[in-house]
């Protein structure tokens, strides 16, 4: 079971460490930092586009992130050699169901680095941020068809507790 040590994961026993020495060196080169500037956000575009294929324009993506930031959205990225290889977009919310909670809007890693602990580090950072902000819960949505993500979330301690229903709203149309 990983224990948090600063912003890095430390393991309680070397026998339960899933990372070999080479992978550990590579992981040491990765740091987590917020993508606050427009340049940093633009550097996250292609990775976000892998998760959200309907996004087609980097500049429009940056404007959207900036608008969402006015309502508390933050983008945390895993950076390696100036490239975003993983990211988590999140915001703090409060409602009558969960009280104060951290909602993870977006979580994605480059396909070629999946299984190397980057998603774990991003999720641990989300848990740390939720605790720091005195949240009662960490919440996220996942497509019903995304079974691999579900396995990852279960390993992260998340449980499926609800279904979310949605319908598009067409201006001027009455149901």
C-alpha cells in the first residue's frame, strides 16, 4: 500500500514496490505542477484531446480552461522534459449529497506511460488536495464503457455509487 511522502509515492516495503529501478529513475524525472499559464495549458492540449476527442482547437481549449478557472477549475499535469504526460483537471464543489468535495473532471495519461504509476501519482495528489481543502469526498465520473478506467479507480479506493443521467438541451425546444 503506498504511503504519501511529500508529492512522491513511497512504499512501506520494497517487496510491494511495483516499480523496478529503471522505471523509478524515469519516475524521478517526472514532476507534478499546475498548468497555470496559457503556454502550459496549450502544452496539455494534445493529451486532453486524447481524452476529449471533440476538442479540436488548442487556442479554443486554452480559452475554455481559462473560463473554467474563473469557477475554480485547475489543471495539474505530470511533466517530463517539458511535456505533459499525464493530467488531472478538477474543481472544488459543494452540494447536499456530498457536502464539500473535490470533483475530478479529467484524468488521462499518455498511452505509452500507462501502468508506470503516473495515474497513481495524480490521484494521490487529488486525494492530498481534497484533504488540504477539507473535502468530505473525492468524486469523478467515468463512461460506463471504460472498463479499464473502472479497474484503475477501484484500485484507487473509489467505489461506483451512482449513475449520472444527462440530456442535451436544444435552445428553444420544449420537451
